[in-house]
């Protein structure tokens, strides 16, 4: 367990240091969390594509699945805003879940169960009853804030199991629990930016994820579960480092192209193109404080250079940062 924790901490620290060293780390916050929104939603059979998600973010429109996936991003932002203002508790989870679902139903009152969708067989029945749920959530909240020497990665893994076992909401528990994971890491000071997400790892190992969760409940098999989560942190940190490297390479390409076609580099324009792979001319005008003719001129120069492509979506004309989207789709 100690060896696994050390390896996970080292990989996570490398990711954190790498993101801090970027000239503008904030460009990652506009892209990597969107990949998590898509993957975390997919676990709950809310399916959309990376391209659809970024188009919807640019146009404020999209399919019901895409709009629901976008609420995940909003929920993450809502949760991050609470850090430093109050401790992480069940109340934080309630705020996050309400943002995910688009309305606040509070903690559930009735019974729910987790079953096999194919056989409809009941696999696990979470605790029920308001007093029982209240006591368990108080215990969970206390554990998040205990001043002991448990490593924050181990604490996150234990807390994730417990949250999913309590299953305090009628819907949205999985997505809420995965957002709480990254909030715990940021709150513990292990991440400066919310860039580590385990949803892709969970999708790739979905059978193991649910099996190991159940074995903690049925057999008290904590060690396999904790090792699974620690490996998820390690491998996801390495994977995310690769994305950061590729995004930074695109950043250099955008800067070099702009310098080549304009002779100067407008940093606001660069940041806009890197934070949002799909933009409108009005976005360029707003972000850069330029007129429409200037915004269109800049876009056309990048289009002629092969960096940007024009895309029509309904009544919207969007301009795509092609190398950035290539990195995001491949991720």
C-alpha cells in the first residue's frame, strides 16, 4: 500500500508541477474538465461526443445528453467555488448534485437499489431512512476533515467508496462522487488546478470498479479497492501529463502561426483559441477588445494558414482550432 501511495503521489505531483509551470495554466481548465464531463456522463449512459460537447459550449445549445454533460462542468465549477470558504461536507455534495441535475431535490427519503440492467437483479441496496442517512453522512463529512495522518489519496479512495455505498441521492450519485474526488485533492493541496479525473480509468476498468466496490461491502476487502484507486491516480496522472504536453505543443503552434501571419501575438486571442476550440467572431471581439472587421481578419488569416476551420452549426458560424480539437478528440 505504501509503495502504491508513493508512486501515485509522485505522478500526481509531477502533473501538478507541470501545470503550474505553464505560461498560462488556466487554458487547461477550459479543456481537460470537458473531457471528464463527457467520460463521467458516459459511465451513467449519458452519451455525447467531445466535438458535440465543445460545440454546445460555444453555442449554448445541443442535445439533451450534451446539455446534461455540460451541467457536469458547471457542477465542478460550483464545487470549486466552495473550497476555502467552508469545509468539504455532505452539504458540498448536495450543492454539486443539484448543479448536476439542474434542480435541488435534497437527500433521498425513500429506498433505492443498484441492479444489473440486463437481468434486473438487485445487487446492492443502500441504507434507507432519514435518520440512518443523516448519521452516515455526518460520519462521512467528519472523515473528510479528520486531522489524522491518513494520506489524502487513501482518504479520497475510502471516502469515494463510502459515498457510493451511502448513495444519498435518488440520482446523480456517481457523477457527484467523482467530482468530490477532485475537490478532495484540490482541498488537500495536491492539485492547484482541477485536472485529474478518474472517469476514463473507470470506463476502461468498469467491471473491476463495480466488483471491488461490492467486495468492500460484502467482504471488507479494502486493500484491493485502495490499490485499484491508487493505480487509477497514478495512471491517470501519467495520461493527463501527455495531454498537457500535446496542448502545450498546440499553444506553441498557435503563437508561431499568429506571429507569422500578423507579425505580432495578441495574448488574449491566443488564450481564447486555447481555452475554447470553437469560437465565434463575437467571442474574439469581446476577449480582445477589437472591432468585427479586425476579428474577422485575424480569423481569416489563421484559416488561410490552415490552423482554423469554419463550421456552420444552425445559425451559428464557428471557427475551430483544428490542432487543439485533434488532441482533445484523440484523448
